[in-house]
């Protein structure tokens, strides 16, 4: 039996709110059910386990994040602006009701030493999508160095999201300026090996 769309929305809303602000391990499934106002029998009509519910909540969050990012890309004036729009998207997403104290994907990855397959699949999807999009947006700006620049920008974005745990009020200004310096400084060239004896 399939769960009704309205019921599923309430369940995913509750899961997202509790798992990604309190923590997955710290949130019993009963707390999610109570917040959603549904029974365990209803839950298991749609989801076989707590982990499959986590994966579904992450999947929906991924779609919402991409929609936010798309809007900031569309609003940018040039190729460089479209590449840096990821920081506008981070600012915009943070101001939504779904914006948690830090990244739900990093938080989930940190909670599992060996994530179940459905959770791992959505974590890999998020990382892969972020890298692929950054590389595509970087190509008109830095050409064949785009993949390496995407690696660097992925690290900057992830570092910014991680730092929000230490400083919840942290803005994207520093991360944006680092990204700008990487672009302007010819980011993407492999680091030169150290020369010994000099």
C-alpha cells in the first residue's frame, strides 16, 4: 500500500526537521511519528526502515537545494557570476524553513561509519551533483582546468558548511572571496612538487 501524498509530506517534514537539527541517532523514530501525527503502521507502508526515511528526506532536500541553486544561476549576469552563484544559493537556502544549522548531508555522513546503501546512494548523488555542476559552470571561466577548480570549490563550500557548526552566524563572504581568488589566480593548475635542497 502506498502512502498518501499529504501524509508523506508531513512525515518528510517531521523527519527533516528533527533528523537534521537534532541528529539522526539522537532522534528516535517515535519522535518523528509523533511530530508528523502518524502511526508506525502508516510509516512502514512507505518506508522499510528509519534509514530509508533518512534517505528520502535527504533526496527531497537535494531537489529543493538544486531548485534554489538554479534560481541563483538564472539571476547571474555572466559566466563568473553563474559559477559563484553557489554562494548566493547557500545564502538563500539558509534563510528558508528547511535551512538547518549546517549541512544535512555532511551531518548524515558524519553520523554513519558505514552508511546503509540507500543513505550512501543519496550522499554520493549530492556530492557528485555538486562537483559536476561546479565543473560545468567553471568550464566557460577556466576552460580545461574546470575539473580541478571544481575540486577546489567543493572543498571551499564544504569547509564553509562545516564552519557553520562553530559559528552559526557565519556568512559566505570569506568562502566567496577564497573562491574568487582561486578563479582569478588561475586555479586548476596542479601544484608543483617541492624542490628539495632549495
